[in-house]
């Protein structure tokens, strides 16, 4: 996502490199290229023009400090304006009802049902909610089955009425069910519909009026580009939705919808889907997205994902083992599993400042750890705990058992040994620093 736009913007800023000051001529040349980059990324023409006009006005109105280069100043101005363009502050979803109710809306094929499952999982694991999913797509039996499968995967119950064709009554009955059984959040998945289908639009308006949801989310496929923006406008006129969910942002999308939709409908982007897995959903942060578009990475999101997998007691236990040089392959395997839970490896790497561009054309397989895991699983419990006993005979057996070569086994053992030494050094220096502080006190 946004790879091409990031590259084009970087090229645009190079026009100002080496320039001693910002002038109307070099700014005009830079922003002409920026506007082309935005249009190529499928940003709405009016939005792109207003954006570059605002940047130009701000750039010409600023004095360049001797410590700041014109290109650096332009990057900052563009960053700030991109953040504003996408909403400025992070939009929070307000859920006050008991139970709180979220109504899902969108086109067929936008990923609405899948997102309903993802949202239920997110609300359950991160917000300590007790959600109930509701199947109100009475036209497509497979949609009910799909929601039930998703419900099982995220361990959230699904309310459905197979014999009913009245989605309004199903939604009302589900809310009563939630009240009776103590669920504090109801997520109503509705049938996908076209904005031009008057009957279907009337139906979702009726559902909204009947259940009076705390939030109505419009789910849209980011890969549909400007069509997504136009559809959002039409749905908003009928539903006055609370916010937008952009799905499939991990796909081959130019990303223009994310940059245009906020301005066109004046409603915030609240969530983004970043992959097929049920944990591949993030709250939308405009400033962080601007960082990523400009190749600055997104270290805050990376840290947040790491913290989700972080166990304080486990970390203390691990630190003690490292200090005693007892870090073993069982611990190594645990660390691999935690990294894998954080998400797509290429996406994680792109969050590190400066890395995104370097790995743009590199295919990072999510199965990159597969051979390492196979080697470790081929070791006996004693070998995992005491790697020093792994002689030539044992290594040969492990290579055969894991379907790898002796060279791969040797390489892993060498890397493991280096990792263990480095971890001991880092932990040791931290301990020494703490001791010094204590002495000073």
C-alpha cells in the first residue's frame, strides 16, 4: 500500500535538494510533481489540487531556518497536511449503550462480514467487551454460515434466525437476546447492497431507525479507488454513518481512497483491514499513516503490536536465564511464535524507519521461520535445553529429521550462539548501568 506514492513523493522532494531557499519557482515545480503523484495514486482531483495549493501557501509563508534544508521543511509541511487530509486526530468509536450496538453497512464483496468478525475479536481482546454477532443478511445463506464460522474462530456467539426474512426484526430480537444473556456489544452484519438499489437502501435505513445504533460503520474495499469515495458519499447521504472502514489495504491498491474519503464525506476513517487473518485489523491513525506514506516507518504501531504479545512475567524469567547464559532453543522458539503473532513479516519490517523502501522489491515469505522451527522441533528435549551437546552425529540426525541440510543446521546453531552472546552482553550492560545508578544514590 502507498509504495508507489511514497516513491513518487520522494522523487518530488529531490527537486528541492541542494536549493538554498524556498522560492515560488522551485515550490511550484515540486508541487506539480506531488500533484501528479497524488492523482496517479487515485486521489480525487479536487482533493489533490486543494492539498497542493495549501502546501504551497504554507511553504512560501515560512522562513527556512539555517539548520533546516528546504526539502526537509517541505517534507514536514506535506506530512502535516497529509495528516490533516486523513482526519488529523485518531477517531475513537463511542459505545455508550447497554448493550452498545454497531451497525455494519457496505457493498457486496467489500469484506463487511469478515470485518464484523475481526471487529468482534478486537473488541473482545483489546476492550474486554462481550460481543454478540448478528446475521442480518437474509438473502445469502452462505453469509450466515460465513459469520458462524468466523464466530467460532474468534469465540464469539452468532445470533441468527434461519426461518425469518425480516432483518429489522432479527436485529431487534438479537438486542433483546444480548440484554437477557449479558452481552454488552452487538455487531449487526447486514446484506451488501448497491446505492442504486432503492429497496435495499430503504431496508438498511429501516434497520438503523429501529435499533438506533451507537455507531454505523461503512465498510469499503480500498482497491476500488475513486469508486469507493463515490459510493461512500451516496451511502452517507442515506445513512449518515459514523465512520469508514477501509478493507484490503494490504492488496495492490494505490491508496487514493484513504486520502480522499475523509474530505469528500467529512467522516473519519476509523479502522483499516491489513490482511486476511482475523487479527489483521488496526485502528486508523492519520499521523502514523502519513509517516508511512513519506517513508518514515511507523515505529509506534510496531511497539504496540509487540506489547500485545508481551508478557511481563515471561520477560523477567527470560532475563534471568539470559544473565545466567541459560537461554535455550525452547526460549528461542517462544520468541519466534511471538513475532509470528504480530502479523505479516514484510509489513512489520516496513514499520521500521528506512526499511520500507529497502525491502520494497523483496519478497518476504511468512513461512521464513518454517525451516528454523522444523530444525528445533527435530531436537530432543535435552538438546533444546543444552545446545552445547549437539555434536556432528546429532546434527546429521536433526538435518534428516527436519528435511534440511547439515549446513542449515550449522548456520542456525552459529546464529543462535551469536544471539545468546549478544543478549548476555546487552543484559549485562543494563545491569551494570543500574548498579552504577544505585551507587551514585
